[in-house]
C-alpha cells in the first residue's frame, strides 16, 4: 500500500474516533436529565404515585361522591359545583356521565375539573383516547408534551401534559399548558384536568384522592302491571318502590348506575353536604320533572333535615310535615327566567339509614295564575302515595 493509501485510512480512523468520543460525551452529559418529552413526542415512565401526601390537612373538608366512588379533601372556602353530564355535539368527544368543578373561592377561578365516563372508554390499562385525555389536536403541537403511565391513588393512570391555544383559539394567541390525570378506575374512569398555572396550588388536594374498593351495585328494575296501566320502579339497593302511570316518562340508562339525570336543574341532590346525592329515578309528569335522590352519607335524621342552598336561588326556611306516616322536611323556592319562572319543592326523609330527597319542578309562565299551595298538595296527594320503602338487599 502506498503512502496515499495509508493517509486515507488514517483520516477515516481519526473521524471514527472523533464520532465515538463525541457520542460518549453526549451520553454522559445528558443521561441524568429528566425524561420530559419535547412537543409532539411522548415518554412512558412508570412511577409509584403522584403527587406526594400533603403535610397538613387539618381543618379541611371532604368531598365524597358516593355515586362514582371517589373522595378528596379541600381547604375551607373553596366552591364545588356539579356541572352535570356532557353530550357531544360533534361526535368526536365522548359523552360524560357527570362533571365536578372546583373553584378557589365562591367567586374565584376554577382550579380543576373532574369528568366521569363509562368504563368502556379505556382500552386496557392506559389506552385512553386523545379526547378527553389530552386534547393536543387543538393546540400548536402534534402530540402531548409528556406522557407517563403512573399509579394515582392506587389506580392505573395516564398522566399527560399538553398545550392548547389560548383565549382567542388561534395560532397567534397565547398557549395554555394543561395537565390531565386520566384515571382508569374500574367503576367509572375519570379525567382530572387543570391549567399548569394552578398545578402547585392543587397538588396537596390531589394527594388526598381516594377511590372506593367497591361500590354498591345499583339493583333496580321496572316492571309493568298486569293491566298495563302502571309501571313499578323498584330499587333493591336503597329499598324504594315508585309506581307511576305507563303514559309517564322515566329515564333509564344501562349498567349499574340506575337512572341518569338528563337535565341540569335546581337540586341535583340538594343535600347539606353540597350535592352528594345519587339519582335513583327521574320521572316527567306533563313536562314537569320529579326526581328521587338518596344520600348515603347522611347518618341520621338531623343531618338529613338540612339542605344545601346554591347561591342565586331563593328558598324558604325548612318546614316539616307528616306524609303517609313518614316525617319529611321541606323547602320551597323559585328561580326566574325572562318569560317564566320555576317553582321548586324539595322533601327529605330518613329511612333505611339513608336520606332520601324528592324534587319537584313546576314551570310557571309569567302573567298566568299560580297557586303554590295547590301545587304542593298535588304532589302530596298524587305522588307520595305511590312511594314506599322496604329493607334494602345487603
């Protein structure tokens, strides 16, 4: 081999050596960095649990959803509001069973939101769809900023961070970075979402989340009487029967959740512990809805006799009356609209170690005569005789 050949080989060897040395240096310099993905990429890192347990929650209140099987603690002064179910108009966003919104104060900004879904939305352990877990299509990136498979409060969870366009919803507006805890809870998967700006404030709240090991299965049947005139709704879980005309309208849903409330109206389980009711049945009588709730958290008649009054609604103080041998507490109220108002009637009674609520709404057009006493008597005389209680199945 001539000298020129030796020179060429030497050059190649030097280049290879430089490349190897550079690769080793880069690996050593970056191997300690956190595994946060760049925009459009994801990383899957198994961790034990997040966030860490808060150091002090003394004096905090507890929110418990008996219907969906989870609870969390929060500081006094915060506001928790039921946003109700969401029905997609586009077909690209799955329908939710319910939504719970948590605000910093009564008039403060929203800290985070909890959306509840049917179990079929998750494929396997972490197989969540982009909607509702991420929403990165509606942002500046082609994927989430980061994605991790974690354990959150004992549940397999996809923790995801992504960006979306700001208030103007355009590429020229500011970006908002959002966090999603997509919790694969077997009873009802939930998505906890919040803006990155609120992350530090709510970490201690998220650390208090707990999920029920088991949830009472809702055992309810509806049968038609032999003459075909009456339906009998029977809830064995909570020991209640309700008879109603076959011409009426009651709204069932599948699975173990009993009956689904399809409208957002006053009440929604107007218990003193801020809307913790489980909706057993909803019935429409000539367009005026009547609903039955139960609150498993009220442990005695004294707590059952209390009502939670949402801001902005006007209601009378609680009164008491005996109906068909059962003692009821009652409030009346109304909420107005431009051309009509809604008269509201709510009754509580404590039976079977449960607190039951019966909600009535009456739509009243402005300018037309309305007798509140007559309306109330119609409920007492027409509806309550068709309600009976029995010992629930264990």
